[in-house]
C-alpha cells in the first residue's frame, strides 16, 4: 500500500511539473505578436501616427497620394521566411543533418532605399539544435518576397 501511495504521488508531482512547464512555453506566433506590441503596433483595432495606419498583425498603410499598403504581417512573414528556407535549402541540408531557421524573437523592421522589410536572424546548425547566427532573412512587406543577407549573399 505504501509503495502505491509513493508511486501515485510521484506520478502526480511529475504530471504537475510537466503541465506547468508546458503552460509557460509560448508558440512562435505568440512571440512575434509580443514583439509587435513592443514595436508600437496595437493589440486590436488600429492606430494612426505620422500619416501611417498600423494594424495588430504588423501590416500598415502609408497615407500618401496614392496610399501605399504593406499587407504582410509579422506572423505571415515568419511563415514565408520558414517556407522559403525549407523549399530552397533545408531539403538539401536535411541529408547532412543540418538546418536553417529564423529566430522569431529577433523580428524587426528594416528599410532600405524606400523598401520596407521584416527582418529575422538566420540560424544555421545541426538538427535539433538552435544553430548559430549566419545573417538575416528579409521579407518584403509589400510583396512577400524573401531574400537572405549574410551567409548566402
């Protein structure tokens, strides 16, 4: 009887610890949404500042004549960047047990020659590891076109 009681409480303790750990972990989408809030995007609705309408997903419209719409949001950019890396590089790297990925918490805004981009850190490493910094992945906020600055450019 005593052994069953010890096993039961051991199982219960392990279960509660596991549940607590899993409830604290955040998805990549949640991380990107938190970073968008830090960058000044609203959590709902929209805000207007300096002739720019900012939306919760990270998209925005510049109120010029004609208005310029940048419809690629932060989570969408993360998915586009990962899709691009998977299709272009990760299939080849998989056979060598390596991978490329982007770091969601590194999301930032980048502007070059009037073009607006989402920027993520590019990580390269062995499978099942975080990887090492190798440059940046840029996602055009207007078209969704993805390009790499760093290791491959």
